[in-house]
């Protein structure tokens, strides 16, 4: 979540995708924006990881350190079967 509506979401997205890749993201990654309200727009990073070897809380903490980011969290996790 950016600190304010004026925060550069493009820069946040670029850094967040780099952090995801550096921390073991597998294959194609995506980003999208989700309007929250009062001009705030959440930046979502969608990535796949090996659930057995990834530290999701640590990855979210690194994303929370991006300049202009108010908070970062793992919003959703699904397991692929098959």
C-alpha cells in the first residue's frame, strides 16, 4: 500500500517485481493496481513460489521497505495441485 495517492506507483511496482524475482519467484509475474478509496491505489504483485523454500513474511517485509510504501503483506496464497 503506497503512503499517499501522490506516491509513484510505477517505481514501487518495478522495485517490488525485482524483489519478488530476487527472492525466488518462479516464471511469469504480474502486477496490477486495486483502487482502495480516497485516491489510494494498492499495488499488487502476483508471483509463484516454491512453498517449501520461500519465506513469504520476509519477502513482504522487504517490499514494505520500498520508499513510499506504507505497508506490505501477503494478501492471498493458493496451492497448485497436480
